[in-house]
C-alpha cells in the first residue's frame, strides 16, 4: 500500500512539472489553440487526482525541430464549389459520378429536382484524392455548357494534426503508467480508483484518435460540391407569350386597385369637397351679380 502511494505521488509531481513546462512553452511560442491538456477528470475529495505527465515533442515546433529540419508531411484540407449549366441534368449527374470513380473517389450525396414551374436542377458532392483535385475540376468544367461559379479553398491543418498526435502520445504514456499501478494495487479501493482513471484516459485516447482520423481522411480526400442547372438551347427566344399575358393581367389588377382606392378616398371626403364647391359657387355668383349691377 505504501509503495503504491509513493508511486502515485511521483506521478502527480512529474505531471505538475511537465504541465508547467508545457504551458510556458506554449506561451512563449504562441502556439495555435488546440484541445485542452490531457487532465483526467477529478474524483471525490478523498480520491487522489491523476494527471498525464508531459512527454517530449508535445508541440508542433518541437516536433519539427526534432525531425532535424526534414520535410514534414503537411495536412492540407482542400474543398471546391462549382455551379454548372448543362444540357441534361440526369446525364451530368451520372457523368460526375463516373469522374469520381475514375479518379479513385466516390459520391457523397446526389439529388435532382424537377418541380412544376421551375427549371430542373441537381446537386452532387464528391470526394477525390487530394492529388487529383485539380484534375477533377478540369474534368467537371469540360462537362458544362457554362461554368457560372467556381471557388476552391485550402486549409493547412498540419499544426493541429501534430498537436493531436502529441496529445495521443501523452495519453498512451499515462495509460501505461496506470496499468503498472494497477498491477501493484493490493486492495479493492486502489484497484477501483486506478481502473476509473484508466477508463477516463481510454476515453480521451479514443476521442483524439477519432479527430486524427478525421483530419487524415479530409486531407487525403478533397470535397467538391457541384450544383447543376439546365442550360437554355442556343437561339431559344426569351419572349414568352404566357409570361407577357400574365404580366399584363397583373398590371391591370394593380391599376384597378389604385383606381378603386382613389374612388374610396373621394367618397369618404365627399362632405369636404361638397362644402368647398358650394363656397366657390356662392363666391362666383356674388361676383357675377356685382358685375351685372355695374
């Protein structure tokens, strides 16, 4: 029991020193924000609190320096957005899916809409290997009658990726130390405490691994979102009899509403207009009589 207590105390002391060093390094190097340091959840007041000891190479800059200046496999997440006008929506969706397959990619989502009264349209999202991203854009342009919109974006997530790898190394080292403590535990209370901390560390390991896998997947396979709209045939007239007739009817209705509103205003204010007209009539009649007497 005493040996186990001394081991736990040494781990806590090493953790505090390592964490202080790591925090100082992060403050001086202004490293980008990443996931919190791998502290384990606190247990009750009577239960010792464990923390992951810091391991070498915990930051991106240190990992780069330890590599001896050699090139780092950068993680770049590339995404693209395109809006295309095509002759046949259904055929274009199939052609884009074929392009994704040819480039060792796959279709993420695909859909088509042909509502009554609206021009048919479609949308599709594909993923292709990052190295074939530009090739995919070129092939997509070739499918279109007209490219109405195109945009591409690149995000460097290398530092975030390296930080997660360092966190994972810390968590795994902490798990190994707790496993050693579990072997030395000689009573049920100590065994339960160490197992609880091992469970917490294992949860953090799985979380960090999931994030690492996500960055690897999105950097290896670029995403392209494509929206499709049916192009009007060359020479097609934009003069629409139905549309013009509908516009004329709408204009007539608006004119009728305005005229009716004017009549309502005149009717409501008719007492005022009648009084004004009577006054004008009386004044003009008096003037006429005065001129006749002269």
